[in-house]
C-alpha cells in the first residue's frame, strides 16, 4: 500500500513537472535541429507515466537535461507579422518603433484605426481580414487593437507570426484608470464621462468605495490572446488556459514592458529582417520623446494594501496567471537565444 501511494505521488509530480517542460518543448521543437531526439525522449516519458512506474521521474529528468543543453537554430523567417497590440502596454511606442524599422529594414507597416472600432470580429470579418493579409506584398507587418484570430482555421495555406507585449496587470490597470480620466501629453484619452468627484479619485479611493470600475476591472488582456470564442469573454480560468494555449502554439513572441530591452533583443534574434537594430533605435531622442508624449498624466501611486486587494479579489488575479506564464516563457527564450 505504501509503495502504491509512493508511485501515485511520483506520478502526480511527474505530470505536473512534465506540463512545465511541455512549454519549453513547444518553443524548442521549432528552434532546434534535434527534433527526433526530443520526440524519442518524450515518448519514453509518456510510456513510463502510462505504465505508472518509478522510471517516470527519471525519464522526465533526462528530458529536462536534454532540453537545457539544446542550441537554438534560426528558422525560416516569417514574411507576415501580426502585432495585435494590447492597449496600455507600450503599444504606441512599439507601433512608432515598427514604422521606423519599416523604413530602415525595408518592409511595409500598416496600423489602421477606425473611430469606435472593437477588437472582436464576426467570422465574416475574420475571413476578410485573412484574405486582406494574404494579398499584401511581403515582408509586411499589420498592427491593430484586435483579438487573436486563428489563421489556420480560416485558410490553411496562410500563416503569419503573431507578436505582442503585455505588462504587470496592476500597473496596466492604473495606467488605464488614469488615462481614461486625464489622457496623455499627446492628447489621447481623457474622455471618460465622470463626475468631478469620480474623475479626481485615486485608485486607492476607488477601491475603498468599492466602485464597480475597480472591483470589476475591464476584462481586456486575456481576450486579446484567447480570441473570439464566447468563453473568452468570461472572467474564468478557462479563458486564461485558452490564451496560454494560443500563446504556446501560435505566438512567436510575447514580451513585457518591464523588460523592454530584453524583449526587443529577442525580437532582433527571432525576426531580424523586421526588428534588426530595434534596441539601437529606442535610444534616440525621438524615441524618448515619444515615451514622454504617451505617458499617462496625473497618475498617483497606489498603496501596497490596495495593490494586494486588487490582486487577490478581482479578475486581475487571472491576469497575473497569464502574465507570470509569459514572463517565464520570455526568460526561457532569452536563455536559449543567449539574449541579455
């Protein structure tokens, strides 16, 4: 009985451990020469787990060691890049940088905007979008506030590299909160219809009064990766799981604002024809001026107590689940690509 219990615990540990390794595997499978060896070792792991033997943990450890030693190889570079930018995650700075890089590296960039547009699309609009992309002359980058679309489901002959940027969920919430009230130096935002009292409330005061705006933050980040499915609109772990799956399977890159330099370094490696020289350009006076112009006005520092409450009692808790996942994936890519 004790032996059986020990085997069950080993099996559970093995499954949990293997789930983490699969994320690394999904990345490496497309960026290493040694795919046959990866497949062989993974088959050994699955066989041992299926047989419920003590060999499972040993096989998993062997696979982990093998993955750690693998070298990244360059893949054929994507000719179409889609940056479905998440709001308030340096998206304006990234868009401006992309246009500069387009001129420098000789590729076309388009970032259309229509007043009142929404990030979700009907199935007809999705098909029209894929047809539009397919008719562009590569290399081509498309940038828009738009939820994830699975291109393979609409046209199996077309593929594009998805990229995106996110940031710490509470920092993003703060930025969105004050941006809707006061905008930025460039003149964007500040259009929220609020009483003077509400407009001038800090996040601390908003939370203390349990205003809906702060107890139910706008559910925005997860759907950008989850997509158009009805489940994606629900503040539920299932939407986060779908978002993670889409990131693992269909996003070449997701970076973070907190590690912008590292993120750009990875993009330089993954998409050199598009992002070659990106870090050098961000140091120019023009780029620094853009950061100043797009910085949200009148932001007030939020207390640690309020931040903790938001993290534990609102849907931002689910956003942290996704954010932490992206950070780990980013660091894994940086290690494999030797970017610092």
